């Protein structure tokens, strides 16, 4: 990576970090971390995921109660306004990143077709 590319990448990162979408994502993360019920649900889901994964990895069927509790905890988490907020904020930020990637691709195509070599 040339110094010019590195500088432009850092500038792009700075601009993304200052975007409304990134700020909204940060606020959503903060709200989720302060929601004790959602944090408890995520912690329990993580433990259940490991339990179910271990059973599957060893060729066993996970216990019905673990599967049922997983579904119940996931439903609880999905119903949480703070969880819904982070999902929406992440989706909005992902859309910005997608548009950035599309513009980078256009720039690459343009650069590949150009005969002029730009200094770095």
C-alpha cells in the first residue's frame, strides 16, 4: 500500500467515523449495553449456542430444553427495543459502507482504464 493510499484510507475512515450513521450506531450500542435484560439474554444465548454447537460437533442431538430455551431467549432479545435499535443502526451504517465500496469499485475501474499514471 502506498503512502497516498494509506492517507486516503485514513481520511475515508475519519469521514465514516464522523457520519451520522456511525454516530447513531454508537448510541445504539450504548443503549444496548445499558439494557440489562438484553445483555442477560445475549449472555444466555451465547452459552446456549456453545452448548448446542458442542453437542452437534460431537455428533449428538442438542437437548430439547436447550433448543427451546434458545428460541425463547432469541425471541426475547428480538423484542427488545434496544436490540431492534442496534439492528436498524447497523443496517443503516452497512448501507453507507456498501455505497462507499461501490464508489471505490467505480474508481478502480476508472483507474484501470486510465493511461495516466498518478504519482502516489
